[in-house]
C-alpha cells in the first residue's frame, strides 16, 4: 500500500516495552519520505481496521 513512500514502521507506546502494563492497543509509527502525503493513506488504513491519528497523533488533535 505505501509502496515507495514508506521508509520503516516502528512499534511504539506502552506495548513496545516488555513487562510494562499496557492498554490493549498496539501503536505504530510509519516513517515516510514525505509527511505531507501521509493522510493520502488514511482511507486504506481505516479499511484495514487501523485508526489514523495524523502526523501529530491523538494528543495534538485533542488539545
């Protein structure tokens, strides 16, 4: 889906820390070549069951 736009995907958040109590949600952070086009993938990611939080994540959108 990301083709050449994607550089890497990181597992982040509390579930990425062994032994740490965590919520039952896995946070990922795709690293892309051009952040300005990341929202172009939102519809496809949502169809796969992901919740897209934008380039600044949930915290930014709620403050």
